[in-house]
C-alpha cells in the first residue's frame, strides 16, 4: 500500500515535534493565549494532531506571510530615514541551540544595525490586538511575544531584537526586546525540564485549565469515585455558583425581553441622545445538515465524523 501523503501543515507539525520553538516557550511558561503546556505536550508526543486552522485563521496567517517582506523593507527604510546604517543579513533562518539541540528558533530577519548584528521579527496587528502594544521604542508588547523573542536571543546569542508590528498599511512600529540573561537562564531551565520530564519522560505537565483535563481524559471509564472532604466542599461551592449564574441568566433574559419590546422595530436605543445599545439583523449562513442527509445520504455519510465531549452536570439532590 502506498503511504498517505501529508499536507504541508501536517509535515510542519510533524517536524515541530522534534524541537521546542519560540511559540512553544510561551505555552510552557503558561502565557500563551493559544496553547497550554498540556495541549503542547499532547501534540509533541503525538497524542493529538494540532488543531486545524479555520479558513479565516489561515487567510490571516497567509496574509501575514505575504506582508512579511514588505514589513522588513519598511523597517529598513524607517531606520535609514532615522540616520542608521542598516544592512539586511538574513531572512527566516532557523537556529538550533549549541548546548540543547532540541531548542530551536526561526528569526524572521536579521540586520546589521550600526555595526551590530541584531534579530528582527515582523508582525501584523489587527483590531483590538493593537491595544496590547504600548509606546514605540519600548518593550511594551504582548508577553507571549516577549518570551518568544527572549528565547531567540538566548539561542542566537544576540543582544537585542527589533520588533516591527504593522498596524496600518503605511507604517510599522519599532519595539525592542533587550537580552536579559537571568530571564533566559530561567526559560532554558524550564524548557529543558519540559523536554526531559514531559516529552522524553512522558510526564503530564501541570494542569492549568479545565480544558486540559478534558484533553487528557476525553472518554470516561463509566465508574464512580467517592469524593474526599476538600472535593465535596468544592462541589457544593460550584453548585452554589452555578445556581447563582442561572438566576442571573433568568434575570438577564427578562430584562432583554423588556428592552427588545421597547426597541422594536428600531435598530438603535439612545439615552440622552447617545447610542447605548443596538439590535440589528445580521446575516448568517450555515449548513443545513438535516436537508443534506435527506437529499444526499451517501455524501452525508462520507463526511460524517464522530467525536466525544465530556460534559459535567449536577445530579438532582435526593434530599432537599
């Protein structure tokens, strides 16, 4: 039988299992907005395939890649306009750590800036993400990016990294990640521990989120376990919070109904002439699965998949 060809994304994911990269460091340190240490461990050990990006996510990623050369050119032009001597040294070069070969980084671009060889990173920033960046010429950037750049400085031995976020089509910002040997040493120790204990030793990382438990134990064994006292206390506390949330949801539903009846059929509600709430129609297109199964049962069966999701529910009390 011939082997099934892997997609480019799957090949990249398989390659990434052999090293710890910059974005992985943010997950290991617990500051990644996208991946936890447990999710990273599941992917690195082959227990779970990396999450497939949606078409919208892939378009954003592809757009960022296409814009990267433009961002680099704009950065160089900006630095030269400021009077700096700038030379582009390299683009998208991957490095592996001399002491720990499983530590790796890819540097978007490298510059010779006034005689100093520095790392560079190009970012595209959209919407609300812009608020996570502070004043230019500082290190006021999202923490998971800072961890990524510090990881790169540790491997390449450079003193600093220029970060160039494109927040509009006609300008790039200038931010700096300055080498901090104490931080780098702590990060490397954490990465080595993760690799040796979790990847090679197959030890589950510290669980940080409810989703981590669901990812490790996606299917239950059907058995029961008696709660100890601390767990029993937490169960009652959770039950109380859930009941309070339900009460708030009921109140919110009642308020929403009253407001909707007052607004209808208008789109905007104002107080003192200022818009405070909108209620506008939005178009949504969804696949009608029932109609597809009815009209094209063979096609529906071909693409039907089975998945499991554990749901935590309270049982009704036997005694009030």
